[in-house]
């Protein structure tokens, strides 16, 4: 969530992005790097959290935007509206983002005067029955004049139901100095606060809806959009077609005109123009598929390069490998890339043909144009244009099938198997 929020903030081109964290939050600090983090210890409320950034912003007199890590869906456009309102000719010292949720029960209420200015924010626990009937609520986000923010924060007290330092108390302090406070109304969908697993699922649904709409607007065809899962960095080129029930994990780019058929799972992969993938294919991180290639049903590819025009039609595993341009991988083929201790690479040359049910025991190289016969186990390099076979000779027993059926019908075969 914090990565989504920071990415949106970067688009505003701010002078500083400062993330306030609690103690023992090294993972969060790492996630937001190279942006600065400051520690709020102990956590004593929202005003106390903002005050933790005081040393970093010493002498800063520009606009300060306060946002919350639990609100990952807030858009750059909405944040720009806040900043624009703060810089209006009326020169409000503070601008709060308000919204009208379906259920206002736990939100602070915005008390707005007849002139449209913000008079106060009353926290839900401290609100009177009349104030609780107000549907216009505080999102928590605000833009503040940096020249006075920290001076005001020092004057915030804890005279409230939770005994904490509320950031919202600075509204009254601003008005006491004769300065104006303003309010901007936001979209409730952007302001889903994520405080539980259920909230997270709601936020994910909104994020997916946005991502699908953006993909289709950019020219991709999503056959059944609601069944397709995208990641924040999924890139689908123009005229890409995606079938139902496809999952895109992080780091996927699909170039123009490719088709991803139903029930594929793809992450960390680049797919070239005009390529067909699936159905039921799995492409894992480190995979690069060239243009006009074909990855068919129940094919798994990991950390491998499939060059232009190559194909693996069905039931194959290609890991830690290169498959040259125009090569064909038969059904049941696997690259045996792991020896129990280390991973090894397989190199399959351009135009090579790998027959069905072949095991390529890495490290091994198949030369350009070589043919490997079906059912082979290849443990050493195969030269260019060579034919490689490790298939055992065929043995025949004249009438053997008839004799076996006779034994099975009389029960002799069953008794024999039982003794064994």
C-alpha cells in the first residue's frame, strides 16, 4: 500500500517525501527508500506523527501535504486539487479533504460555515448527536502552510476521548490566529481506509477496476474484464487480447497484438508482439518471449528466453534456458535444470526440433537445426544439424498380448500380482 501511495506522490514532483513509521518498521523503511523515514515513538496520535518530521523540514516554508498510508487509492489528481486550493487567492492556511461515505459512523465530521469555510473538525467519539448526523466527513488528508504547521502542532493538546494529539485540532488554532481554513470534497472510492483484511479486499477491487479501465482505454481487449487480475505495473500493448481468468503478477509487459488465452498465470515476463500464450500456461520471473512465438497449454517457462517464432505447444517445462528462433519443443519435454545443489542452463539452437517426452539434462547445448528423437534423455551436447537418439530398442513377443489377456481372464494374472 505504501508503494502505491509513494508512487502517486512522486508524480507531484515534491521537494521531499517523508514517511513517518513506528519502531521496528525496517521493512517499511526499505520499501520507501530512497525517501526519508522518521520514527514516531511512542505513537501518540496524528499530530504527534506529523511533528516527528519537524527536524527534517526545519526551515521549510512551502506547502506540506499530509497523507495516510492506509489510504492507498488517493489519486495524484485529487492531491493536486488540495494543493491548488491551498494556493488560491484567498490564501487558506489549511485545506482539508472531505468526503461523504455511505456509513459515517467512525469518521470525524466537518463543520462548514455559511461562507463555505471550514470551521472545525469534530472526532466521532467527541461529537454530539447533532454533529453525528452530519454526512460530510474528514478523510484525514490536508494541505497546510509549512511556515506555521509545526508552530501550531506544538500547541495541540490531548483533551479528547482518546487522550491523543489530534492533527484535526489545528483547525481551531488556525482560526484563532485569524486565518481561513478551506475544504475540498473528494470521491469516497478513493478514500477507502484500509484497516482490516476486508478493507484490503475492497481496496483491491477498486484498484483492479481502475487498472482494467486503463488497459482497455489504451487499446487492449479484455474478454471478461472482471475475471482478469492485473498488477499495478502490468503493461498491455495495443490490440493485445486477454481471455478470461488470466492473472498478471508484477513485472509483466505484453507487446502489441499478442494473445493471452484463458487461465494463464504470468509474472516477471516480457511477451513479444504477435505471440500466443495459453490457455493454462505459467510464465515465471525472468522469462522473455520473442515475437510470434507460441507457448501452449500446460507449458511452464522460468528464467528463460524463447526467441522469435519458437514454440512449445503443450505439456512442457522450460527453465533456465534459451530456445532459439524457430525451434520446436515437443509435448512432455523438460529441461532438467536442477541437480539438487545448483541450477544449470540449457541452450537450444535456432530451428532445432526436440521430440516429445525428451529430458534435456543441463548443462547441455543442442545445436542449430539439430533433431532430438522422442523419448530421449540428453546428457551431452548435440552438434549442429545432428540427430540424437537415446531410445532403447523395440522388443516384440509374438502373440504376447493374447497370452496376457488369457492369464488375466482366468485370474492367473491377479494371483501372480498378489504373490508379488
